[in-house]
């Protein structure tokens, strides 16, 4: 199996996070870090290419963090909405009949 490029792994990370496949994303992180290290080691530290690699890595990590935080906020909002439904699910509350509803 040929070694994936850093760009291919980054694209896989973005796809996994965008589709909420966090286990898959977690599995890609070590591969991305290894590829990133290989890329850095292949360049002189102060070269424009090393700077570009670092900027792309930073941009990827920032995008991943924003995407995960946004998804977490969506999940928290959904849980808050569900928790409001518990008043309707309590066993002591009488079940309304359709003929007793107004409106």
C-alpha cells in the first residue's frame, strides 16, 4: 500500500470531521503527524516551503477545532431541547386527550 501524502491525509481528516466520523479522524491524526514530521525534515527549517507546511498544518488544526466545537454546540443544543421534553414524559402527568385540547 503506497504511503499517503500529507495532503491526502489532511483531506481525509476534513472529510471525517465534516461527516462526524470522529473515530476515523482520531485514527488519522497519528498518520498526519508522521507525514507532517516527514515533510518538515525534508525541508531546511527557514525555507519558504517549511513555512508553507507549517501554515497549512495550523490552518488544518484551526479548522478541525472550529468544526468540532460547532458540532459539540449543536449536540448540546439538541440535548437541551430533549431535556425540555421530560416534563411531558413524567408518569404522574395525565395524558391529554385530543378532545380536551384547545386551539
